[in-house]
């Protein structure tokens, strides 16, 4: 997660930028910050690691469409898991499509189209390039 991710192709819709304990999720084409999450160490009773302690979502309709708070929570986790951690997160993808259908009333929309338009796909940097912009 600390390495972040820079999308290098049109199919990649997100950049993940890590700054200390804060991770910012930006739309790759516009550079607009859509989500911000602050992390803190999780206690031993939570299995250790890190957990989100505060999150914010863009609410300007000129920058990002508002599908509601539940969608934002799912999308934040989905972008982190897909782009920063390279996880498939199939259950979150299904939930995202369902939430969009509920918000728009378009239940016949093809899931792959919804996923591509909102999430995109992780694109890995060319060989020799380190995520975040450095050279290996």
C-alpha cells in the first residue's frame, strides 16, 4: 500500500498515493482526489496490521458522481484492494455493481461495463519502473 500505484494506460482509472498514514485515491485522467483514507495500527484483537480510522469522499458533482455513502465505502475498499494490493475482490465488484443499479434504477446494465467505467483495471508499470515513479 505504501508504494501506491500510478495507472499508465487508459484502462487504469485510479492513482493511489501514500503519504505517511494517509492514502489518497485520485482519478487518473483528471488528478482529482476522490477518496482519502487515514490509517492507524490495528490492535492485536483485530489481528494486527492497519485499519482505516477516517475516510473522506468527494462530493462535488462536477468531479465525481454521488452514489451514496455505502457505495463510497465499497469503492474506497475496492480501489485499495484492486490497485494498491492487486487483489481481485470479486465480492466487492459484485456489490459495487448492485449499488450502482440501486442508485440509478438501471438493473439491466452489464456488470463488466459498470466495472470498467467506474473501476477500470490495474495496469502495471513497464519493466524497470518502480511504482511511484522511480526506476529500478
